[in-house]
């Protein structure tokens, strides 16, 4: 049950990535808006999830869990009904905040449901359910998004209607943490810091000197720095900063950022290239990603058994991140005319890499979290992870868009550029029709090749990143 509830949060960005191309066309997103749309729910989640952990300690994990399901459904409904980009962003932000609390509370309850000696296999099961659930929903989301992108955003509310009464009935009550206090200033600072950093990253494609990048990034740096200062001086800190000096915890943080970044980057790149370049029907995009579930299940089971046998967590984390590097290298042969089979190695390797790293990293957080800060520390796993996920979604989208725009701008001698230029490029790739004479002169085949080349170049960069992380 906990795995199913956690799968709501894991599923949301995958379902959204399937619907994003058609939502972008329907609401006429600019390149910057598309990058923001890809990651705004994770921005909101990462900014508020630690507060959700504090709230779970204060009022009880079960109560937070069931209420967050309702709030996330409201956010999805707002997204589905959005008439313009701003309302879309609002719905996605509400969804992210609520699902962050859902996942953090569900993950934290694993400690109360399973003895420590069985935690490795239990986390493997938790990960398997969190892998199969999103893929099933992606398969369902594809045909819905093909028919109407708004319908895809109704999937999770429909599932929530089923899970809500079951959760009320079967989940145990978990005792609150005595002495937990709410530090308003620290919570506001970390929210501002994380949001600023992620907003800055989402606009980095506009240039490092662009105010859209450096203003929120500066706010983020100042917010995080102020949070550290306030927490160090507070008698009731939100988060025990000394945890970051613990080598095993720091490794778990890096691994969490890494596997979320890797999974998000590959997911958004394959989803977009399959729709823009391969012209795969939206209804098949989720099915095309489904093989990763096979390797994820196998890797989860094997990793859980290895943990129980005492294999080094550091070794397993390094292996998981190393597999991600190989997955991105497997994208290098991709071209505009490549068949689906050429994408399959990267899809399969990504599933295994995510499972290995997630199972080990989750166990580290549960084992190392001090009792007095259990909620904030275990929920910070989601914060760090979603920070990585947002970096993956927005970073990969930004790089691919930037490389594509640069190539097309050069091919058209600067005639196609700016936010309007990106809308023209995506429309031309999708339909082969355009009123832009410069794009017509270049031809759809050349634009598709430019996009495929951008995916390859981005994959090479990310492969290098994972070599370092491993």
C-alpha cells in the first residue's frame, strides 16, 4: 500500500512528460515556458517537502498522507482545466507540493512497518511498485493525451479516489514525534532558496547574464545560505546540518540527486524525440518506456538481497550511477531515422540504474535519520531527489532546445530565433507545415536531424556527469 501511494508522486512527472508536447502546442508555450512546465511541479515539491516532513512528525504521518492525496487531486484538476500557461503552472505547483508530502510520509512509514533486518527486501518491493505503477499509468496516459492532453491529467485523481478510502482503512497510526517545533523562518528560507535555484536553472538557456537566470539563482543562493545560518544558531532547527558531514549520508544525497537527474533526463529526451522526430503516436510513448520496468524489477530484487547479505552500500551506489553513464552512452548512435530498437539499450539500462541506486539510497536515509529529526531527514530524501529530477528535466530540455535552436539559427542565417522561433521549430517538426519561409527553405528533414544531434550531444554531457558521480 505504501508503495502504491508513493507511486502517485513518481507517476506524476512521467504522465506529465507524456502530455507535455501536446499541452505545449495547445497552450502555445515558449521554449522557456516549456522548460518551466517540465519542472515546476518538482520545484514546488523540492521547496516544501521538508516542511511536509515536519508536519508529519507533528500531526502524524497517516493524516498527512491521506490529506495530501486530496490536495494533489485538486492540483491535477486545475491543470486539466487550465486555459493558459499561468493556470497550468499553478495546478502543477499545487500537485508538486501535495505529492511531495505523499511520498515523504509513505517512505517514512516503511520504518514503522518493517524491521531493520528486512528493510532491504522491503525497499526493493517499495521500489518495484513505484516502478510498475508509473509505467502502467504512462501506458494509459499515452492514448488519453493523444485524444486530449487534458484527459491525461485526470488519471491520478481517478486513482486517488480509489486509494483514499483504502488508505484510511488499512494504514496504521504512527505516533507523533514529541517536542517537534515549527521554525517558520527556516522553512521560508529553504523554500525560497530551493525555488530560486531551480527557477534559475530552468532559465539558464536564456544565458548566464539574463536576469531570468541570475536573479532567481542569486535569491536561491542567499536563501540557502541564510537557512544554514539560521539553522546553525537555532535551538530548534528544521534540519540537523551535522548530517551533511556524515560520509554515508552525503553519499546518499549525491546518489539521490544523481539517479533522479539521470532518470528524468532520459525520460524527457526519449519522450520528446519519439514524438517530435520519430513521430511515434503519443499513445505509444508510455509503452515504449515500459521495458525499463523489467530491468528495474530484476535489479531491485538483486539489490535487496545483496544489501541483506552485507554488500557495501558505497559499491552498490557506484555501480548504479555507473550504469547511468553507460545508458547515456548508449544514446550516442541515435539519429533522426533511428528505429525504436536503437533506443532500447538506454531504456533498459536506465531502469536498472534507477532501481539499484534507489533501493540502496533509501535504506541509507531510513537507517541514518535521527529519531528527533526523522520526518525532516527522511523527507529531505525527496527534496534532494526532486532537486535532481528538476535538474534532469529542465537541464536536458534546456540543452536539447539550445543546441537545436543554435543549429537552426545558423542554418537560417539568424532568421529563426527567440521564443517565437522555438514555437515555429516544434510545430514544423511535428507537422511538417510552417508559414516561416526560412524554415521551409531549410526543410523538415534538416530540422529533425538538428534535434536528434542535440539529443546526442546532451547525452554525451550527461554521460560524463555520471562518470564523475559514480
